[in-house]
């Protein structure tokens, strides 16, 4: 570590994303990407934006995109904040709403970037242990604290939350912001976006990386009452005025408009998920019920880490987290049917069936 | 202001970018964009990347782009950090290298985002007054402090710094990071990149927005010794893993490779700048000698704010900063020769020549 880094940089513990391998072609089921291509209308819209205008700055306030998102969710454009992927939106949200001295509640088993943001913002996180079946102990999120971050569905478990549980948490935290991270909501969960006008403390975060098959263009957004959105803009504009480029803006606008295409793809993923769940169960896996585009599975006899490495050797990448309580689980992204056939084939061989 | 914003967000004073008007077509000389289109090879490379792979995350470590930048500058890829525009790179740099309690030195008349970053990072900025002719008082940057940020050429003045002055500042600040912001270096300045291997405290920040005609795709980078780059990566990966999208990566790689194209465009801009300077002088303006793609001009008889508004009414946008010492100046981006004709024509009318 260098003497040039400040105290802040020296205490950070950065996030480690799932690997993006370059050595060979894998069946890539490790970073929850959508196996289906973006809408053809998205590709057309982006292609049309590849022109001499790229010499000009993009719209720093993303007006057209915010208008389209607002229309889609029946909100006002002032209730929409757009960022460079939902990770950036989450980083700005932590920076805007959570106080250094107050504890912010999130689960022990959840998206591991929350812990990194807590560190980034010098928070004192209040880590809440999930129940044994990985359901969320709603009451534990209801005692006074400095804010709540809760993904619905949760990752890496895939478990969804009933809207009544989130309402209870919102009601118990009226003075703090409750971030509901809906990165995976479109694969079977129930969104709390309709609660936004009722709850000034609710911020919903979304991404175009999963449902919209656009991990490659980096667009996420937050929905909430105007006051929260203004706060996010204040922090963002103290950091970087132009976070979304012209091509991403063009693609994101087209994606929001072509929801029909994406609904169909999501439905296919849900069907494959349910089929894969049954096939894994037949191989001796227990699988947490999932409302997302991945499943979280553990085998009765063979250790998850062993299976993870054996799958990798066979050219199938899944995600393994070496951390307490989940070190015998693998998170498996739902791919195409053909990709899941390869997964099951590899598992058959590994498990010697 | 909301009770939901934390103390940090409440004290911020965000940057206000130059306007990106949507109401009508202007001769746009207000945000220092390059008047010439990106290299045709850049547009081809981006077009080829508009495909189904957009469903996948980009390379979070930008290996291919860092390699190309490293080759271009005769550095190692570990000496290159890539960010979402040089504004993001600067934000991360402030977050990584400058301590809250120590004063960071920058000029009173300079890129106004530095003050915003200082606020973002709770620094105590040491504001150094430029000399009357807007040259930099080198010695004032040489007294012990918590770091230095110095643009070469400076904005909005356009004045370049001799390499010996920067060496003196580097030598006087061996224990602190000296950021040299070379956003405009390719329009006639002398880069300090060749000093990187000699000075562990030197970080050079660059952008593809100006010289490379790619303000629309948001790519900037920093060059420095490995230790500084590792620090930037630590902060970046505590904030957002995937800051550069697949399309921007493709375009940036092609831009770095087609330097011959861009050198020619820059040369045209330099010729237009010198010609425009003479024309403005003939109209009664004093013009600060510029090494960048803009000029900073003041009229002997008519107030700059008056001219700024009158130009706007005539469809010509320039930048005006209502702040002490420069409130009688306009910053005028160098456009094409035809655009500068329109500027001079409008000025002729306004000044009643």
C-alpha cells in the first residue's frame, strides 16, 4: 500500500465481480446475464446513434430516457434518476441517504456490494441474519436504524419478498430511506413501484442489465419521490455530470419501449428455471425457490466448492461464494435450454450418475 | 431540502455543466467539443460492437483499452486507469489521494469542478490566485500542502505551462500527489507524460472528449506509476465495477489507434484558433494566448455578459462565468472555420462595426 493513498482509500475493501473469462469459451452461468439477445429495436436504435454526433456531450439530465421510464411506470420524470448501471445508482444512494454514525440494515446473505458501499461511506452496517431457509426476518428490519437496503428478490438466494413484508418495513422506518433493489424483479417478483407515491422513504433501484439483456451498456435507474431524486442528482452532479453516454441513452430508450419483447424472454427464462430446478432436484440438489434469473443450489453429498471447480474444468462457469452459511451452495444463472442441458450433462458426469 | 438527505449530501454544491440546449440549433461554442467528427474507424469499430454481445457485461478491467493506451504512451498497462470521462477519473483521484484535513492547492481561475470535488471529499482547498495575466504563480504551488491539481493548459484561460514549471511543482511536492489535468494538451501544449517514470507523485489525467471528438461516449483515463493506479482501482471497485460500456471500449480502442486522423484535426483547430484570435483582436478584443481548443477573450468597450447574451440571441452559444476576475471574459470554443465566420459576423453586428 502506498503512502500516496489517503486514509479513506487505505481502509476500502473493494467488490470482486464474477469473473469475465478471456481464456476460452465457457457456458457462462456466473454473472446473471440474460441468455437472450437485446431487442432488435434496441440494436437498431444504438446503430442509428453511431454517427458524427458522438463528438458532442450527451444530455446530462437524460430527459428523453427519464420521460420514457416515467411513462412506463406511471410516474413523473422528476421521480426518475438514471445512472451508469444500478451499481452506480446504489453507490450514489448510499452516499446520499445514509449517515456515517447510524447503522444501515441489510442481510448477512445478500448482494455483497452493499457491504462495500457501507465501507465506502463509513457506515456502521447492521447485518441481519436471514432465517435458516433464507427467508427474511421482517421484524429485524423494523427496529429503528439509519436505513434499510433490501433486494427483492434477494441475491444470491433468489427468494422473493411479499409486498406486505416490505410495507411493514417501510412503515417501521418512516424517517429513514428504504432502498428496494429490484434488479431481478421481472423474473417473477412483485414490484413495490406502485407504493412510491405513498411512501416518501421508498427508493426502488432497477437495472437494464438483467431483464433488458443490456449488461454491456451500463444503465440503471432509481424511482422515488422527487425529494429523493433531487438528492441523488446533487451527489451525482458533484461527481460526474455526464454519466450516461449517447449510445447507452439511445439503447435504453428503445429497451424501455419494447417491453413486450422482454416480457416474452423473461417468460422463457422462468420456464427454463422451473425445468432446471426439477432436473437438479432429481440429481440430489436442494434448490431455494427462485423468483429471479438464477437458482441457488446445494447438493446432499458433494461439496459445492468441489462441484464448482469440476464444472469449471468442464467449461461451465457458475458462481461460488466462500463465505459462512452459503459455502455449500452454488449460484447458477438460468441460460438457454441448451446451456442448461450442458450444465446438467456436466453435473451428471461430476456426480457420477 | 429533505430530511432524508444525509449531512454529506446537504453540504454539497454541485457542478453546473455548460448548457446542452434542446430548444433550437445553435452554433455551439460553449462546451469545448471538437467541431470535427470522430475518426471513421471509431464509428466502424462501435458499429461492429452493436450486437447480441451487449447482453454481457463489459470487461471490468478494460484490458484491451489499457494495453492500447499503454502502447501509445510507452507505458505499462498497470500504469493506466480508465474511467467514465475524465470527470469520473478526477473524482476518483480526489477520493483516493487527498486527505480531508490537508489543503489541496488549485488556482482561483481554473476548471470549476475542482472546487466541487474538494467539497465532495471535505477538503480544505488552498486557492491560489493566478497572476494578473492569468499565468500560474509556480512558487505558490511549491509550499507544503496536501496535493496539487493543475490543468495544462488551464481552463478557461487556455494558457499552457512550461514543463520546467511542472517539474518544479513536482519536486516541491514529493510527498503529495500532483494531478496534471491534460484534457486540452493535444492542441499545442507540452505533455508531462514522459515524466511519469521519474515522478511517483505525478498523475496525468486525459480525456477522449476533446482531442478524440468523443464527448458522447464518456471515456477518460489517468496515467501514473502502478501504485497510484492501484489506488484508483481500489476506490473505483468500491463504487462501480463496470464503469465503461462495451461500445465505449470499442470506440476508445479505435480512437487511440487512429492518432494520425486526430492529429490532423487538431492541427486544423490550431490554425482556426490563431486566425480567430487575430480577427477578434481586430474587433477590439484582448485574447489570452491559448494552447487549447478555446480562447478566452475580453472586449475593451463592451461587457462580456452583454456580448454573451447578444450572441445567444443570434444563435451563437459561448461560455460566460459570472465570477470575480473573469466576469468580463467569454470562453469561446474553436469550431470549424464556417462556425467562426458566424461568430465574427454576429460580433460585428453586436459591436456595431
